[in-house]
C-alpha cells in the first residue's frame, strides 16, 4: 500500500492523541535524563527532608535494565508460544492443544510472585528468576492469539494455497503466518505491556529495574519514590504499547481479511 | 486425457463417491453437475488429490497421479474455487505469480505471463497489477482467481463452482470469457456446478451425479433427448427441455439456403434466441449474418421446430 500523502501525516501529528503521546515521551525522556529538575514537584511528598528524587542509582540505567529484562522475557515467550501455537494447529499436533492450553493457562494463573519465590531457591537471586516469572506469565496472550489466528485463516485461502501446490511448510510461511501476524503481534504487545508492570516485582529478588525505586520508597516510607517509580513504569508501558501498535500497523498494512 | 477408474471415497460409513469411472477428453470442457451432497466436489478434489481416494485411481495423460508427491502434481493442475481464495496480503500480480514462483520461473518470464493474463482477462496491468484483492469487485476477484489458476500454463484446469458467487449478468460474461479462454489455450477443463443451465452452456460433455454415482455422462443434447434415468430427466427439466435443446444449436449450424426479409441474427446466436426474436417481431424467418458481415442463409420457424425435439 502506498503511504498516506505528506499533508495527511502532518494532520496525524496534530491529533490530540498524538500530541499526548509526544508529550508522554518527552516527559519520560526528561525525567530519565534530568531527574533532579523534577525535585521541586516531588518535594512536598517527602518528610523530614528526605530526597525527593531517587538517589540510590541512576534512573536511566534502571529504566534500561527494566526494558531489557521485559524484552528478553517477551522474546522467549514469543518463541515458545508461537512455536507451540504452530505445532498444535498442524494436523499432527492437534491432540496436544488441550494439554498446551492447560500448561499455558497455569502459567498465567500462577502469581508471578509465587514463581519468583519458587525460582529463587533453584536459580538464586538476580535477573534470572524475574526472567523466568515474566516468561511464564507472558506465554498465554501470545499462545492464545497465535492459535486463534491460525485457526481462523480463511478456509478458501488455505484451500487455494494447497490446491496450487504449496507444501505444508510453504503454506505456513507464505500464507498462514502472514495472515496471522496482526493477531500474533497483538498478543506479543499485550504480553510485553503486562510484563512492564509485573517486572517491578523482580526488584524484590534483586533484579535491576524500576521496581527498585518503588521498593526503596516503601522501605523508607518515601511517597515521592513510590510515585516516581510507578509513574515511570506506567509511562513506559503506555509508550511501548503505542510504539508496538505503530509497528503492527506498518508490518500488517497489507493483511486484510474480508 | 483424464481417466477416472472406479474412484471411491468413503468417510467412515458414508460413501461420498461410489465407483465413478469416466474419461475426460483432451481440450474439452467437462461439467460435473449435481445437487449439493452428490459428491461432485469430492470427485473433483480427488483429481488433484486434495482428497485422497479410498480406492480407484486417476490417470492424467496415462500416468497415475499417485506417482509423484501431491503438491508437485497440483502445480501442474490449475485450480479455481467459488470464493476465489485470493491471498489477501498479496497484490493481484503476486497472486497470479504464485504457481510460476513455486515452479521456479525466472522473474522476466513470470512478469510477462502475469501481464499477458491480465490482458486476456481484461484487467489493465497498469491499473490492477498492484492492487490488493479487497480493492477489486467480485467479478474482478473471480477473474484474477481464474487467471491465477491458469498462470503456469496447466494442461488441466479444475473449477469448483467458479461462478457461484457472481450475479447473473457478470456470471454470463464470465462463462463467455471461460469459453474464449478454453479456445485460446486449449486447456482441458473439469468444472463442477449445481446449475444445469451452466452445465449445458459450458460443457462439451456433462456428467450428472447423484448420491456419489454418475447417473449419465454424455453430450448435453444426449442428456436432454435420451435421459438414462428419471432423475436426469428431472434435473435437466422436462417443462422447457425443447427450449434447452434449441439453446444448444447455433444459428450458423441451423442456417438453410435462401433469403429472408426478416431481421438479421448473428451466427453465434442460439436457436432459442432466434426463436424468441421471431416471436417478438411476429415474423416467420430471419437471415443469419456471420461475424464478418456475410450472409449465411436463413432460419425459419419451421426449421427451428425440427431442431427442438429428438431426431
């Protein structure tokens, strides 16, 4: 599809939602790069002259570590969940669908905190238990979306693909996956966004991330820390969600199912 | 050129296709007509092995179709279906190029073929090549579907209710186009439909199917004049069978020497159309004019009557 004409793009930028997004991105960048300039805003929330801005680590480093953890976990979830989704929608793997669904559901039902608690004795403190918890937690949306997307490919299109002589593999790669891509990406997006919030729990087991700020605030009864930790995490989740939505539209511009 | 030998398909207890044997002639259109559930689609799909027969075999050009992997076989056989099955994420040109790509044609040859087919199907390449299926009308989508099926110059084209989703006017046009294309490429076509008029219009030979069996297989006129089974007679229609028979003969074929002061009719018109014209004008005869404008004789009402019943 040819992209919209230049004047249209300008108009898109002027939409209120777009203005809000740009403002949110600016706010996040400003806070991470020059946190001290926000000190006057947070000072009223502190008591006894405590620091209004988190000072036990670099916010930018923590935010980056946070994003890296979430993205690594989501990548692992995506590989496993998509692979499993493909497997259980093939003729040979159909019988594994109920089993896979149950396993993935357990991953979602089991609270991440509990996963952390179980993982720490096995793998020790640090990033790894957090990665495991996020990986398990993020499987469900990707798996379910992959399965639904592959199961709802238009039958006529699949029949035509086979009828023209595509092998099962060619059909999967050239037809089924491209048609399923919007829903699969949607699942990855959901999983990523949920995990941006969930990853704050990782700081309880010494993973680097913005959870550190919140936990420091809770320990020292510093509302300013709690608030800025929460705000930063929230802003990141919203912006990540938007960024992925844009990517999704780009990638799937041509996938249209009547 | 296509031989079906005692082809049978069972799903559990149900026998969907029951020992069907028939031979499809080269360069002809064979239509399989039947009610829904008669097994006609299953029969068609056994030819390109989208359905594997329970027993019996299919020979194309004398060789058993099970001698090569199914997906390689299908690349040599065109396949067009009712809901066209165009890939929504590929452009018109990319859709048509699917089988040539699978066969490893080089880019130049593929592009040339795509342009040729778009031209034949009256879709201007400059306008349509880069459009997506959802940007086309139903009739255009259907034409792209058939163009795609013909892309790799298959000797055999299988069509499953290809015009079922089109409105009557576009359908008639699509049927005309198919006849032209069959003349142009000489493709052997096997077409499945539930519409007996479509079967008579397109088929050099028609097979009537019911409950998994072929009741009769023959030329359209044979089915009308010598139905082998009451059900064949019912399907072909008793009330207007004379009209159907007339529609199978063209004015050029029935023209007799002589002059007429009646209206001029084209040689390609069917006797049914000529009769209608004569009744409408209240005259007894018409003169037949060939496509190049030369007079080919005349047709009288008496002459038409002699064609409207079994010889």
